[in-house]
């Protein structure tokens, strides 16, 4: 196993999915995920989604950096974070709210359980 991996060149098959139908508020979002690292409760890779809005609930810690697109993340408390290419943020365990992909969005991520 190589100890140094460039994410854009990682030889990883994509996984396809979508939010659970009961969580979808609008649209028909489709996810594509390239899980580049998956070990010891640490996950990192690249995720993308087509437009739509769904409910989210985080039990894990996640760092994200938006590579392409425009999304709006809204907390249950009304806090709104609009993110675009170049923006980075952290979602902490216990965060609940919605994720809305306004414009096709791609991010890289690091998740720690």
C-alpha cells in the first residue's frame, strides 16, 4: 500500500447512492462517492451530489472543502451556511438540519467516527 495518495489520481471505484427517501425534502439528489481511505474509523475521499434538499443528522465529525458548486447547510437552530468552491467547514457530532445542493456540488471530506 502506498503511504502517499493524491486524491484526484486515486484508483477507486465510485459508489452511487441517494439520501433515504423519507429524508428528501425536494429534488431527486444522486450521490457519487469515492472513498479513498477507510480504516480505523477514518474515512476520506470525494463526494458529489446533484441538486436537491434533504435532512441530515451527524453522529460523526466531518471536515469538508467544496471543490465545485453551491450548497446551503441549515441547522435546526436556523444557522445558515452557504458554501461554494474554495469554502471549507466542519460538521460536528450532534449537528442536525438540512443540506441543499443548489448547484451540482463536489467536495473532499475527512470523517472521523
